[in-house]
């Protein structure tokens, strides 16, 4: 019997074939949930922010919804598109946006609008998005630490300090981002007054 060749173990810190932790379905579903029930955004935005989305266009869309909520603009598809266009965040070309584009296209918005039928599980989806985001930040911190560890000029004492600071930063970001109220643009004090034009 011919011996079985064992494949070389993959290094999770440097293997480009490994996809960073994420859940696109949860990202679409949490946005779809707040579009159905905008009042949920106040709670959801205390759990996740635009930077927590793996898909950049979804992060852009979520950030625009936060701004619309602050300005008392209804979450109706034509108004969402209008706001995205106004702020240069809408992809108007017929071709799909580039892979790393942050612009929102019609397909992305439609996927979110049809992702869920009810909004009851918005917080559940937000927790999934938050946890995946935390894992990605932790991976990036460990990659930075690994690069420093390969440098023989970096002392063990300095390396230990770098490790502690990196992990503290990741944990602090996770805590401050997800336990504090969302930073929303200020609302006009007068009910029904038009929002100020962007600078």
C-alpha cells in the first residue's frame, strides 16, 4: 500500500484561501429587519455599527439608515435610494460594482428588503454580525502580533507589551462599540422641521 502523503497544515494567520468570519445572510437580515421596523434601529445600532459589516456596501447602507432615522426620513425604498444618491453612495452603472466598492446597488438593496418577512429577530441577527466582526478584528490583531514576533530585533518584553495592547484595543473596541448608545446625528429640536442641508 502506498503511503498517504499528509498535506502541509495551513497557517490560519497567513492563508489567503481562508475567508474571514462573516455571515452575509445575517447582515442582510438585520438591515431588512430595521427597514420593516425602523424603531428597532435604536437598539440594533447600540449593538453594531457600519464598520461591523463584512460586506462594505451593507455597511454603507446601514450607516445611511442611521442618518435617515435621525432625520425622521421614512425607510421606503425610493427615499433610501434618493438618500444614497444624494450622498454619492448609490451605484448607478448597469454593471455590478467592483468587488471592494462601498457603493450600494439596486440588487443589494433588494436583497435586504426581501431578506426577512418579519422584524422580530433583528437583535439575534445583530449579535451574529457583531460576533463575526469581533473575530475579524481579533484575527487582524494576531496577524500584526505575528509579524512583530518574526522580527528578531523586537525584544520579548516589547513583544509582550504589543500583545497586551493589541488585545486590549480589540476588547475595548468591542465593549465601547456595543455597550454604548449609538452616535446618531442630532435631530432638529422642532418636530417636523426639515433637516439641515449637508455641508
